[in-house]
């Protein structure tokens, strides 16, 4: 049986050290866990391999785009 800290539904976030491949070193980052369909994982890995851009960078970009889409971040140029 799993405890709450290892549950995929856990809301706990774990601080992660920023590295040269991630966001700006001054920016605070956390590690999180998501469940992704295997087909999407394969496609993301292939994209990252072809472009030499880390999967994590694509995922951060996707989260930023999603939040902007739903008005949770201010859009560049004075949007929502």
C-alpha cells in the first residue's frame, strides 16, 4: 500500500535544484509528478531527441501556454 507522499494525486511538491538545462538559476523550481499516456511520452522523447531540447523544457513551455490560455498569467504585451 502506498502512503500519501508517493500517491500520484498528492499535492506535495518537492524543491528541485535549478541546473543549466532548466529555468533561470534564480527562479525557484519544484519537481512534480504527472501521468501521461505512453504514446505522448514516446512522441515527446522523439521530439526532444530530434531537437536536442530537454523534455522538461517542452513541458514547462506547455504549462506556461496552458496557464496563459486560461488567463492565469499575464500575456506579453498587456493581455489578460
